[in-house]
């Protein structure tokens, strides 16, 4: 998509008021005082996430450069608009464009709504009649379609997207021209952009960043294999599926095909977004290759982990100059708690010298695959097999020692069995001695050896567990059940060993153990099944949650499982992301348990959450009200009925009146479909804000040593978000 147009689920409705026009004037004054080759970069920075503002700035700049207006065009146009109206219409031409598109594509598509507008095009939400699917249609605005260069750029974007077929890239379905309108049809991704998510949450967990990086690296690997360099990887061009959260790369509007001339880009100028572009791209190097996209992906990951781009600032010229002459501040200086292997991967992406970066997207993807996948403990690979070894050694030792002394044997036989018993326990000691030069202290190696094996699922001393072990986040029932399993196994072993004992006290203890096993096992099973039903978990998920390994794995990152975990040992279960009311429960529990850490921010968050829950409830009622009238089946039925009436040769006045009535019904159904889709998108955005309030509030009770500035930053983000929620609900 072209320069900022985004295929997102939320509607880009921007109200431009008098204050906004003053911002436009201020930006234009800065632009006019900036060298020509740096103006676009300044607009990118000053107008990011403001499509209406960008449109006005670019329109006035084009008018000025073409010398269409006499005198001082900047002052004349801006002041005239300010005097004419305080709230000029934002993209009023979009309505006309939508009508023209519907007239041209009416036989194939129903145009439902406007998704967003960018520098060159407008994106509409549409329903494809033949296949019954929802799609996004990007249209080149008529003022740009009048120039051959814009048309060729639009064609090139379509050609590039058409040759790429990958799960991480938004696919192109069709391309064409009708009634002078150039358009292409692509998949509609229901969900926010990464930029929108970062706006709400500021930073993302390291495991989430790892997942997003891995998906984008796979998409870039596919694009680069086909010779396509994206050149504009940034959060706004990464779309996150609403249900799966799977990242999709969009907007190939300024992509470059290797081996082909880039005649649409002037020599010595740069294309892209200054905050995320590589140094060589900032220099206007026409020979940028796949390593430029790798740099941009590293910049996006840096932003996800720290909350700020590698080089931040309002002045685009300063940002670009620093990018060329300075190294990026190491990510661990800003986010010291992220995994060191992930930090190494990101920093290598951001090397100024492109020869120092990952060779290609395949190398980057392999590095992400082979990393510890966000384990907080970074240990040398040569000792990575030590965790759990002590348990194996202990079992081996007990078995062979019991065998050696369990019956009458000769001295030689007993000595040989003892040697066999101690060989395996000596293994870790010899291995530790062999790798003693790896830079690990003896205490670190001992703690590593004493860790539970990866498959271990029951009790183990907490200090000996890995720092990313899920045991610390299990709710009380998860720990109790697993401890009960350890007790039951111990009782079973005790019964097996003492069953034939001649000692009366030992036999009595064995009978008590048997009674506990017989009575406790069915009770525990019943309790477990009841808990699984209550939490809406299937049998397999219940068993894995309560009995299987607590080592980090994709299972624990699933939304339906992660919602049951206690966040960062705070003893407060995070809210179910799909249940609005559960956020109120989680916030109230957090406020009650950590009143001093949260302070006055708790009441502000509670008020915002209550308002947001009420708004979500109203939106869900609106969705339910619109659903019957927004049926795709009803729209298809009316379309077929209208086609039948149109085919009648000698239509009477009554038939014509009937046709007009059916046509009006169809138009109303389309209107309801657009409203229904918009309401669903609005609900998703409201849920994202609601969950962000919880995330920011919970971050206030974390004592991770990041310092007072981090705490103040978290408070400011929470305050800003709560004020925005209150203001938006008040305006509604």
C-alpha cells in the first residue's frame, strides 16, 4: 500500500478542526524552510498516524511547488480554510470516490465502508459477491491517476504483490481499471496494525517480539527470494490478525525489484520512513539490498522492546544524520531484562555497516529459530545439556546401590556394582571440569546441574528452577495438584518397598499409605475435571496444564492458557482478553493487593475500565442489533431478485417500482453491513485499550530494578491512556 494507507480493521475517521489546521500551517512552515531533498522525511515524521493532516500538507506542498496559487499560497489557503469553517470535511472526495467505485464494480463487489486514506490511495472495505468474502480494495486517487508516474508506481505495487504468496504477506486477489479508477483487490485483515498495538501497550513482551520477528523474517525471506526489497518495514505496515495475532507484511508501494531499474525514485533521494530506514537507504543509495530490510526489521524489534525507535526525534534531518554517523544505543541499556540472545540478534540487525548484519533473511530466521526463545538465562551451548542430569544420576545411583546391597553378593561383585552406580553421577563433575573455561562461576554451574529435566512437571525446589520456568506463574491449584502428584508417587514407592516388611509399624504405615492413595486419587481426578470444565478447557489442555512440564513452550503462550497464569508472581490472575468484565476483576484485585505501589493511579484506571466496559457492552448490543439486517445471504438474495427484474423484457411501471424498492432494500443492507463491520472493528479497538490499561497498571507493581525513570514512564503512559479513554467516552 502507498505511504501510510493501512488495511486495518478500524475505520480511519479523522476530524480536522481549527487546531488541526494550525498544526498543518506550522508543519508547512517548517517544510518550506527545509531543503527540498529532506521535505518528505520531515512530513513522514510530523504526520505519522495522521492521514488527514498528511493529505493536507502534501496537497498544499504540491500546489506551492507547481506555483498554482498566486502570492503566498501557504498563508492564502490555510487562512481561507480557517476563516471558512472550523471543521472542514476530511477527505470529502472519498464519498464521491466510493460512489464511482461502486458504480464501476457493482456487479462484483458491494463497497461497504472506508478503511483509510494515504498519500496516494484510499482503501475501501468491500464484499465480494461471487465468493462471499470480505476484501479490501485500494484505489489510486484520481489526482494521482492523472500522472503517468503514479499510475506506473501503482501498477508496480500490484505486480510485486501478485508474485508473492506467503502466509506472512497480505495477498493480492485482482488488479484492474474501471471508469478511470485504478484499483487492486487484496485480503482484508481483521485486526490492528503493530503501530496501533504499540500505541496502546508501548512495549511488548520479549516472547511476543520473538514471535513477530520470526514471522516477518519468514515473509522477508520469501520476498527476497523473489528479488523484492520492501524498503518500508515499519509498525504501520505490519498487520496483526485479530484472532491469531499472526503478523502480515503489507504495503509494497515503494518496494524495489533487484535487477530492475528504479526509475520512479530520483537519484540521490531516499524513500521510506526515516525512523526505521537503514543508513544506506537514508543516503539515497539506489543499490540497497535485502540487508536494508533486515535493518528496518531490527528497528521495529528495538521499538517493540524499548518503546522507542533506535533514533527518535521530530527533526527528520537530525534523525537521518544520527543514523549515518552514530551507533544505536545498545538495547540492553534500555531494557536490561530482555534475553541476551534476542538482544544480540536485534543489535546485529542494526549494525551501521551492512556487511556486519545478518547475511540475509534466512540467516536471521535461523538465528531466531536457534535462539533460546526468550529464556532469561543465557548459558553456553556446551553446558546446555546439564539441566536435569542430577535427577537421572540420582535414579541411577539408587537403583544400582539397591541392587548391590539388596542381596548376598561377593565382595568383588558388590565393588563392581558400586563402580557402575557412581560412574553416571561422576559424569556431570567431569563435564563441568571440561567446560570450566566457559566463564561460568561454580555456583552457576551447580545451580544448572540441579535444575529439573525439561520434561519434569511436579514439585522441585523453586530456587533451582530456570528463571523462565512457568512454575512461578501457576495459580494455586496448579501447584497444589502437582505437589499432590509428587506425594502420591512417594506413597506408591513407599508401599512397593514396604509391602513385605516384617515390622508391624512399617506395615501399618504402608496400609495408611494405601488408604490415602485409594481415597485421594479419585477425589483428585474429580476435582481436576471439575476445574477444567469451569475454566472452559478441554481434557488434553487440562491434563497438560496440571500435570505436564512447566518448561517454556508454545502451549503456555496460547491465549486460553496464558490467561490462567499469574502474571510475574504478583498473585493476581491476568484478565481474560475476551471478557470485558474480567478486566474489572483483575484491576480491583491488583489495587487491593498493591495499594502503595499503585497509589492514585489505581482509581483512575478503575474509572477508565468501568467506562470502557460500558462502551463495549453498548457496542456489542449494536453488533447484535445490526447482525440480522447485515446478512450476506440477504444481500445476495436481493441482488439476484434485482437481476431477475432487470432481465424482464417488457417491464411494467409496477415492475419498475418493484425494482426500485428492491434496490433501496439492497442499499440499506449494504449500509447495515458497513455499520456492522465498523462496530466489530470498534469493539476490537476498545478491547485493546482495555487490556492496555491492565498491562500498564500491572507494570507499576513490578520491582525489576529498571529504576525510577521507568516507573515514571509507566505512570505517564497509564495516565495518558486513561485520560484518552475518559475523553472518548465523554464525547460519545
